[in-house]
C-alpha cells in the first residue's frame, strides 16, 4: 500500500502539473496553439517538457550530488529552499518567453504565471512552516480546470479512438475526476506522514488562489 501511495505521489508530482495542463489544453483544442507545422508543434511540446520538468529534475539531481539536499523527498524546510528558487526562476523565464510569443495561447501563460505565484508563495511560507507542494500543484490544477470550463467555456474533450470513432468527455466529468485525484493526492501525503492536515489544506488554497489571481491579472 505504501509503495502504491509513493508511486501516485510521483505521478502527480508538482513538477508534472504544468505539463498535464498543457496536454489537456492541446487535447481539448488542438488548434489553440497557432502552429500549423506538426513537427514544430511537437518541438514546442518537447521544449516545454524539457524546461518545465527535465531541467528542474537535473538541477535537483545536481543539488543532491553536491549534498545541498540529502534526498529527493526534501523532507526538511531548509532542503526545499534551493529547489524552489530554481523552479521559480525557470517558470519566470518560461513565462517571459511564452507571453511574448503569439503562437502560444494566452491561457497557458496564465497557468505559468499562476505557477510562478504558487512557487514563490510556497517559498515564503517555507521560511516559517512546511507546506504540501503536492497539494499546491493539485490546487492549481483544479483551478485551471475551473478556468477552462467556466471562462473558456470548453464543453467537452474529444478523443479519437481509431476504428471505434470519437469519444466525447464532458468537461464537468473531467473537473470531477481532477478534484477526486487532488483529494487522493492530499490523502496520500497524509498517509505517508509527509505533512499535517493544515499543510495539505493550505497547499490546496495557495495553488488554487495563485491560478485565479494570475487569471484576473492577465485576462
């Protein structure tokens, strides 16, 4: 059971959340990114994946090699300082690059800015007490779905399943699934004794409000 909980924690690690947001946007509206060439679209996605996930992971591995952090779990508050700064800087860099690129949808720039807010808010809070970064990420994911549903008014997600035709999934159902997953992630963090209830709940609040605040600023 503990092994399964750990696997789920890694699958929904906060570093992956922005990639999940981008993937969901592309599935819901393949034409949202104004790039006609399929190879360039793939390059854009790979570049985003490298910048949002691979580079932070490499940086964290280097921090462990030089013994700035003792483990990838970063259980102590002090060990989180370096990784949070690195991730925050990378997100700012990505936001500046993407917000000035006409082919990148504005809504993804919103999610990037929201992630910048959530990372540096978490960094500030980390100086006083721990906060669940997993629930910060999932709170932001839920907020992104609310924005997609109630402000972009996307009604459904269409999946092409080959010979079986196309499957349409209502965005209310997707939102419900993400809320359930967010709750599961928080429960797992409590089960693993990584955080207290207050740290989990506060994480949800920081992640959710950061995305809403970014949306209000940009949109």
